[in-house]
């Protein structure tokens, strides 16, 4: 009986310690984009224009500062570099990320999901070349 209790305690201890492991924090770089407009632009025009510009092409013409406006409105944000989407941010873009629309940035955080779905939880952000980090606010997602 004592052996079963000891084995159960060891199993609980092992499970608790494995759950407490913090994810690895990494820094990734690229441009903050509005994922909705970027993917729509690719589907409609077959180009990355909307991922590479703050002004977006729409069926009604060019929409000035569309990326910043859409991110501030709560559209999903992503990181774009080298001609492709590198990460999809798990954060409410209207709180912090909209201020960095189409800017080259470094983002600290951790990967979530799987290798096929590049979800990234951003914790800090700064414009590339800057020494000052800003906290990425995500509280409105809860």
C-alpha cells in the first residue's frame, strides 16, 4: 500500500514539474502586418503588396494607412519577412501592435501551436535598431 502511495506521489511530482517549465523566449524580426488585408491581397491580386505597404490595394482602389487602421480596429497581426509570413501573433493588435504597422521590428516572445501553424505570443516589441523595448499588451483577449 505504501509503495502505491509513493508511486502516486512521484507521478504527481513529475507531472507538476513538467507543467511548470517556462517556454523558451526568443527574438524574431520583420515587419508588423495586418494579416487580413495581406491574405486578401494575395488571394485577389496574387501579390504581397498589402503585406509590404501600409497603404493597401482594395477593390475600390488604394486605401491610405490601411494596415495601421485595421490593426487598431482589432484585425489579426502577423510578422512578415523575406517575402512570407513568419509568425501570426496571439495578441490583440489594437492595444500595442497597431503602433508598429509596417515598421521593421524585433519581437520577444515564445512560439505556440505546431510547426505548421506559426503562432507566436509576443511579450515585448521594439523598432529595429532601438534599444528600448515596449511591453505588448494582450489583456483584452481574455
